[in-house]
C-alpha cells in the first residue's frame, strides 16, 4: 500500500507551504498531488508551478497532478512543461490526464465540443511522441508535427507514469489502452470506485496495472463536527453540486477509527495508492492521518 497527500493550492503563504511539503516527506508519504482548476471563483494555484515549488524543497517525495484536463491544453506545451518539472525534480513526476467533459467552458480555451475524446487521446499520443521520439513525425486530426525534436526528454523513461481519471466505463477502458494506471476520482463513492475497478480488471485480463483513488477525508474526535466540516468544505469546493451535504457519501469522516474503516473499504475495493485529501486544516489533518489512520490500515 502507498499513501499520497494532497498539496494545498488555495494561496498558502510560501513558508507555510514549505513547512507542509517538507513535513509530508518526513512523515513518509509516497507522493503529494495537485489538482487543476483554471477558471473559477475559488483561489486555486496552478498545478505545475505548485509541483515545481514542492520539488525544490524535497528530495524523495513524488509529485503529481490528478488530473490535468489535457483536452484543453496544447499537447506540445504541456509535454514540455511536464518534462521540465521531471528534469528539475530528478524524475519524481506523475501525471494524470482527463477529458474534463462538455460541461466546461470549452470556448475559453478555443476547443470545440465536437470530437473532444478524440482530441484528448490524440493529445496524449502526441505528448508520448514528444517525450520519446528522436525526431517527431506526427500526422493527426488536430495536430501535425514533422521533422522536429523536443529536448530535453523526461528523466523517467520512457516518460513519467501516466494515470487516467474518469468514471464512465469508456473512460476506464481508455485507461487500459493509453495509460499506465487508473485514478479514481474524489467525487466517486467507494461503491462507484469498486464498480470501476471491476470494469478495469475485466479489460486488463490479468495484466498488472496500478490503481489509485482520491479520498476526501476529515479526522475529528467529534464525528458530527467532522461531517459538518466536510460538508462545508465540499460546498465550498463544488458549489451547488455539493450543497446541503449532497456529496457527503463520497467522503470519509469521523474519529480515527471511523477513518480507518473508510480507507480500508477503499483499499478493499482495489486501491493500491490512496490519495488522502483533507480540504481544511491541511497541516493538522496530515499529522493526524500519519499518526492515527495510516498505521492502522
């Protein structure tokens, strides 16, 4: 079992962020993860810059994003940025990609809803080409690149581990075809995640394939207070989607014992990497998770 911790992206002061990420490494977390939100009213720092800053103050901790909505990016630019962070971190980058869906403001990115999935998969193929080919020759529907190179390549060969997110069975199947692992979303319940893992394993037919799950979590000796904290946090994070406690079933809350049971259920559903994501009081929560929850999983 491996455990990751989410990185604060809500404008934490630089010194506080340094203390958080260095402490995460001291506590033995395998990895620390960001999320991507370009547009929105909630203050949210960009994932690549946060990962780069974290890399400067750590030596072992792996650093990831779950997920980049890569269908909204230029693949060449994103490939270059990821390769750069992998170089600066000396091979500690993990990358998650997701389509993002048609509900996003695609017009802000110059992206048409037509062929969105095709754009996504083609972009992933082009990034892999940028990371591996001595000379890039790529003739796609959306991008054409011929007779050029991208240097330097990532430290990790052939490229940093690629995770796909998404809950639809087709998204799970795409992970098997194009990615190196599957990352269950924080918005999916443990039961939903178990169903996704079932689809994944049917596609894999015995092939080894890492499986991860983001878990929103609040540890508190008062279970009612834990639920209220999480409810308020999800309301803040997801707006109307999370209002009035609608999203509480996705989260793990309560006493350390309650949280142990909740995380064990996620592990039993198939997670080999659990990304623990407290949404408030991150530093205090990280300490409690490391001392009172993880040792008992």
